C-alpha cells in the first residue's frame, strides 16, 4: 500500500503534532498540578486530569524500561514510509516538532530521566492528592450531610 505522498505526509504530520501535544501534556501537567495547587486552583486536582497525567507518564516509563518504541513514533514512521518519504526534511512541522520531540542520548539517559520525572509526578500525586468529584446533591445548599 502506497499513500499519496501529500496525504501520507499530512497524516504523518498530524501524528507528530499529536505526539508533541501528548509530550507537552506530560511535562506541563506536572507544572500545572504543582503551580495550580500553590495558587489555589481547584480544577488542577480533578481526578480525570491527574489520572490521565499519571497514566501518560507511566506509559512512557514502561516503554523505556521495556525497550518498546512509542506507538505514535511507529505509526508516524509507517505513514511516512508508505507515502514514499525517507527523511524528515522539508516542512516546518517536521523540522521544529521533530527537534522538540526526538533527540540523541544513550538509552540509559531516557530510562533515568523518564523514571525520575515519573517519581516527581507520583510525589505531586501524594503531596497534592486529586479529589473525588462531588455529587451534585452534596453541593446543593440546604442538604443535610
């Protein structure tokens, strides 16, 4: 199967944008959780937000510990190969987002870095625990508890 080169590149670029967004969520999620708690923002302790954040970094750490390539990277490379691309050269998205997301370092550096970051996320979870969503009835004025 060979994709039209422009369509394949478009899909691959979309996967790359999604990948960068998820990486940004992992990094910014910790910053937002800690800063938001220090600033008194209640929404940063939403259980869905915090659970999604912990799950995202846990997947990254598991991938590095087990030596598994990220499925988004694999999908992007597959799309690029099916579109007949052999390099990342050419477009803005490939040039800048690839530089943000991919970099050269020994494998142990990724394992250590991602594991340390996950420990920070778990520490933030422990120090600033997420809250359970309140039921609407619990928030209603005049309800006896």
